[in-house]
C-alpha cells in the first residue's frame, strides 16, 4: 500500500491477471457517517443548553433535538419565548 498524505492507494491483481488501482481519501473516510453523528449529538447538547437558558426543559429539548436536529434549533431559537420567571431577580 502506498500512502501519500491523505490519499491511500494500493494495486491489486485479480485472478485473471489484471491489475486494478484502489485509492481513497483518508479525510473523507474519517468524516463518513461518524462525522454526522458527532455533529448531530453536539447540536443536541447545544440545544439543551439554549433551552435551559430560556427556562425550558433541557432534557425535553435534547430528546427533540436528537430527532429533529437543526429544525429543533430553529424552533427553540425562533419560536420559544424566554420564560417570565427567568427575568425576575431573586
């Protein structure tokens, strides 16, 4: 296998004697579906923090965010008002 930076290539010979070159980019492979899972999970935690800052249930919005992702962020920021007791000083 030949490695040059982020691109990994190898030459394979088939049973019929033909050779084929197989290359892939390590960065793209590393970002596969795992990158989306990490991003989606991070967004859900951010949404839970925003919800708690607005006086809403962080757990509720975390669960909603796991399903809806960026749509839940929009709903939380644009449609959810800050609760009235959040403005009162103790």
